[in-house]
C-alpha cells in the first residue's frame, strides 16, 4: 500500500520504493530450511536492515550483461571477494546494501549482500534525467571488494538459481505493476479520462490474475509453482504496459511528464518485446 500511495502522487518515487521492497520481499519470503545456515544468515541480515533502516538494492537480472566483464567471486578464508561491474543497479546512489548472485571461481554461484558504503565500491554516473532521477540507475564497480561469509549464501544448483531468478522477477513485476496502476488511476480521476470498454475488461482480467498470482506466492515451494507464477506475472506485466502506453497517449497533451514516466514500464523489468517473443508473438 505504501508504494501504491506514493506512486499515485509521484510515479518515480513509487518506483524507487518498489526497487527497495521487491528484493526485501524476496529475502523475507523465499523458502529455506528452518535450521539451515542459510536461514540463520538471512535472519541476521533482515534484522540489520530493519534495525538500521537500511536501503536495499538489487543487481543483476536481465541487464546484467553489459559492455564490461561480469562480476565474479573468489573465495577467501572468511568470505569472498568480488570484482567486476554491474551496468544497471537501481537505487545504487542511495542504497546501503546491494544483493546479487555471481559465479564463484572454481564453480558454483553465491548470493551476496554487499556493503555499498565501502572504498572498494564505485558508483557510476546517473542514467536518468528529470523526474525519473528519483528512481535513478547507475553502474556499480566492485574492485577486490570483501564480503564476509555471513553475508553470503551458496546456491546449490543451476535449477535453483533459475527458480530464484523467476521468483525475484515475479515479485518485481507484481509490485511495480501495482505502482503503475495506481498512477494511472490517479491520472484518470484528475483529468476525467475516457474509459473504453476494452480497458475495463483488461482491469477486470488483471484483478483475477492478481488473485491467482497471490495464491501462487503462497505455494512457491515447488519449481512448478514458481514457473507458473513467472508466466502469470509476465502476462500481467504486458497487460499493464499496454494500459500505460494507452494512458500516456491520452494524457500527453495535458501532462507530458506523466506521459513520459508511464512509458518506462514497457522496458521494466522484463521488456514487452521479450515477453512477446517468449509466447511466439512478434514484437
């Protein structure tokens, strides 16, 4: 509700809140064995985030592979050291901790929670201009950056890594979509925009898909459920993106800034083109 309320008034601020909330939701909700070392480390990190009001960012994902060498990890006696660049990290300029998963030299993958306030971390120049600077994206460079063992969790297999990526992307698409819907609703009321019957039907479909996705979130113990969740949230994302583009066209003559802000959703977090290709449709 906090992100929806913020996004209704100021979409870039709502997006910024989502950029913090979605990795936090994943961190809280992903299933781990109760007495495992991974769960203990997760609980310790969450306590630190809550008690110190830390801002969380997430690196990697679909835009992780840029013009630079990817981030790699080298094991040390009491943790790992990270080297490399993430080209796109939302909230990089304000985050205290960044979550990412990177390959470990010698094999395997490790999820890390890296301290951003360290001399071995360099933040790049802002990528956005104007109002979107409130949810800015920057590059992040790690140069021999130490991450202690209690801020790392090893991923057991490639299938587990893929499952985790799908689960994370699903949270992102759900929360970000809600923010855009709240902003569109506010613009419709503010400017008394027309509501074609097709739009009302799409909003009804989204309500049903949201309810189904929330049930899937409660049953995310199996890879099959996570795969279904990923496909449902991708369908929701595409539908919301089309509504955003339609609303942007309608509102542009009245509020060009709002129209431009709505246009970003087609690129976030899984682009419309990629979703269309995944279902065999031409972009």
